[in-house]
């Protein structure tokens, strides 16, 4: 029964893994259930997605630093 | 001969950009210069392969990425160990309690995109990347800045996929915490 609820650590870890590969259906369901109830992990999930967008722009940013 | 002179000149025009790119990943001016030098030499030697198929800068950057990874590998320092598991966080600053609850819970960053306009934001961001332990930082920037695929990174560094996920997770936790502390949790954010 304990496995039916993810801890924040498990949820955060899965959010990160989901950026690398599709999660299984069960994992996906438990993760969304956790995120629906947990603002902290929702923030975390948004923030790591934002950081990915920032990182991908680094090469452009290096270019604009001046010539 | 004229063509080669032209190419040499065009290459030179990208040197500063390549230098900044290499420095971002290597954190060492002399090493970055070496990587760029090697890249330009390789580009000249392979110039027939270029044939304007892609943007010159894109092509040069692709060569440089491999030089950077090779260089870090050769140095041997900062490489991720292959035995990391989620349970042995060696970093000493845990993000979660033993029950898996946040120690320092993430708060909302609001609308973070506004920060992208700020030069200062990029400096803070680069500094946070630099402060990451090297064994996480290299993998993180291979994946997120160089945009190499998971498969390619695992192959190049000889690590397992699950190990890659652990490293990326830890890197993201750290980077997020660093950006909160130094940007989003301050007056800027």
C-alpha cells in the first residue's frame, strides 16, 4: 500500500527522469496524482523545465556577450 | 590555395565565440584555448567535408563539443563514477529528509522568463553551473547545453542510463537551489 503514494523525493526524481525518457503508465499516474496535491513538487517540475530552456540558450547568450 | 585562405579567415571570425563556448565548459582559459586550437586545425584538415552543408559555426561547435568531452575524459578528473546510486549521495548537502520530504521546499519562481532579458541573470546562471561539482557539471552541460542525447553521453562516458538519470537529477537539484538562492529568492527574481 505504501507504494501508492510517492514521496516528494520520488516524485521529483521521476519529474527529472521524465525529461529524459517517457515514464511507464503506472509511474505517470502516480506522479500526476502527487503533483496535483503538491505545490512544492509542481514548482520543482516547472523550474527544472525552465532551467533546461535556459541551458539550451547558453550558446546564444555566449554569442551576445560581445564580440 | 585561395579557398583555403578564405576558410582560414572565416574560421578566425568564429574563434572568440568558440573560446567562450569552451571556457564555459572547461573553466580554464589555457585548456579552452587548446580545445579551440585543436578544433580549428581539425576543421582545416577536414574542410572538404564541410562543403557548406551546415552553418560554419554549427559545424565548428560540433567539432568543439567532442574536443571538450575528450579533454575532460583525458584529464580523468571530474568524471562521474559508475557506481553512484540514489542512496549514496556523497555530496553532504541533502535535499530531502530520510522520509523523502523536501528540506528546503521549492517555492514558486513566478514568471521566470522575464529574467532572460537580464545580463546579470546569465552571469548568475553561469556561475551556478560552474559551482556544480564537476562530476555532475560535465554530464549536465553535455545533456542540457551541448544538447547531446542520453545515449551518446552514456556511450562517451561509459555510464549506465540509470546512473545518468541520478546524476542529472542531482545536478538539477543543485542548480535549482543555487538559482533560488542567488536570483529568484532575492530582489531580482
